[in-house]
């Protein structure tokens, strides 16, 4: 016959069983906790990813709205430019007419077109001298005398000036060579006729100022003749004649 187990053996067996049960239970609890943490972490990661995507979409939407606003502003600006062009085209005929008129005035001013109008004619002649002791150069018209008259004409508002029928321009040269003067390479003997197109009353009043050009010419023994109110014609600088 088997011997009955002692109390100590029974207690020891129960302890082992309880230990195994608690060990398995602990393992199950630890695994459950770990699984729960993993699920929570995965859930947090998913939530964070969705939040980041939403933020990115929100930023892209804001940028697109700003871009649309900029494009609308550009469209409005282009429409205003188009309206300005259409308005200028409607007024184009008048504008072109003004430009053509201004161009014609400029061509007259620089001598590319013949001109005609009222003005003043000044003739300079050598003074008379009879004594052999007198210096003839003191009675001859020099280029300085011609320059004095030309400058006074332009100061008085002359639109065009000519010497012996030859138009004067900004780069004209006048040189005295003995009894003749050379205007832009062309020689002319005395007398020298200087014509100016402008307001005759203004031109002659300027010449006759006290102590002015006329008085200086007379003091230099130059014979001066002036005719005002004449209709003067001048050729263009590039005219073949």
C-alpha cells in the first residue's frame, strides 16, 4: 500500500501550481500591456500623420488662394492696360497729326525744309576811306561783324537766318579772308546780306538798342542798311540749288 502524502508535500505542490498560474497570468498581463502600448503608439502615430497631412493641405490651400489673388490682380492690371491702348488707338489719328506737325517744325528749325515768312534784312558794306594814312582794315566788314548781327537775330527770336542766301545752321563756320568772307566753305564778296525770319518789329528793335549792335557797327565804320517787313524765302540746307 502507498503511503499517504504528508502535509508538507501537498503544500509544496500547491505552491508550484500557484507559482505557475501566477507566472502565466503575469506573462499574459505583460503581453496585454505591451500590445496595448503598441496599439496606442500606432494610433498616436496615425493621428499625428493625419494632423501633419491636414496642416500641409491647409498650407497648400492658403498658398493657392494667395496665388489666385495675385493672378486676379495681374488680370485687372492687364485689362486696364488694354483699355489704355484702346483709348490711345481711338485718339491715334489726332496724336499722329500732332507728331507730324511737330516733326515738320523741327525740320524747318534745323534747316531740312525751305522756309518763308516776314523778317528783317540787314546789309553790311565796307566804309569809305580816302586817306592813304588810314588802315583799310578799319573800314572792312569782318566775320566778327557778321557774327554780331547773326547772334542778335537769334537772341531776338529769329526762326531762320541766311547770309547772302545761304542758310546758317548750328555748326556753320564764317571766316574772313581778305575782302571776302567764307560761309561753310563758300566765299562771298561784300556787301553781305543777312536775312532773318521772325517778328520784324522785335528784330529791328533789338538791333537799334542804345549801345547795341547797330551802334557798334557804325562805330567800326561799317555801312548798315536795314529793311523790315519783307517776305523772305530761304532754301533748305540740303537743297541742290
